[in-house]
């Protein structure tokens, strides 16, 4: 959805908004986004695509891990995800303008170490509030070193009473240093996904 000034920006904004609205409706919401949260464009076009099939032209990533069983655990992990426990527990959380994830929530994460760390802005695209799935996805905003979207969710499988945590993303470099990092960046993504899941896993 990257909106480039002077290059079909109006159509791109409309297409991206329509995808995001459809995604949030599928997730059980009315598709509205607070006006004050929707002034900065995402840095990619396919907003909401983590809710369906990942788009071409990106690196795709998905990790699904069983963390236990039962509805009580499902509800508990869902609450943790929606209050940014994954980001907090992995040490990257910086701030969010709502205490729980909502469509349009603006949040920032800290990537890197010490003085070399950067503050990367994101915005929540949709929230899942289904019978057997809970969680949210956020997309990158200008200033983020990657361009794309990431989903954090928990799923309940009635067949085996299992509770599964899912981290899925599509992304591509948005800066010279992430392009240069290449495979190293992908390995970091896998490491972070495991840390996200560990942060909401029952002790």
C-alpha cells in the first residue's frame, strides 16, 4: 500500500483501506478506524493481507506452536496478546496509545541495542475476536526499517483441545541496512517469533 506522492496515491489509499476494512469485518469488527489514527499512510499496499493469503513480492514467515490446552488457557493467552505481552516480554515494546490493541492503535517498538536501537512505528490494522481465534496484526509506518505486516494470534482447536500461538508476517526491507542484512534479518525474525511465543506461554 505504499503511497507515493504523485503516483496513483488516491487509488492506492482507497484499495488499501478497502482491504483493511474487509479484514476487520472478517475478524468481527465493523471496519471503522478512528480518524486521528489514520493520517499517516502505511508503507505497503496490501494492508490486512495477514488475514488471508500472504501477497507476492515479500518474504513470508509463519510459526505456529502449541502452548497447552483448554478454553481457559486460550482466553488467558488471548488477553496477553491483546495487551502487548509478546512485545513487552521480548523487550521491544516502547509505547502504545491504547492499553489493549484496537484497530488504529499507534504503537512503537525498539529494535536493536543501546544507542544503536531505533524506534519503529506501527499501527494496528485489525483485531481478531472470534470464537477460536484472538489477536491482532500491525503494519509498518514511515520510519520502520521493514515494510509489511505481522500477525500475533492464539487459536483454539476443538478437535484436540489444543491452544496454538501463531506469529505470521510478510515483509521486505525498507532501508539500505535491512537490505544489506538480508539473511541475518530473517534469522532475527525467527528468533523474535520464538521469543514472542515464550512471552505468552504459561509458566
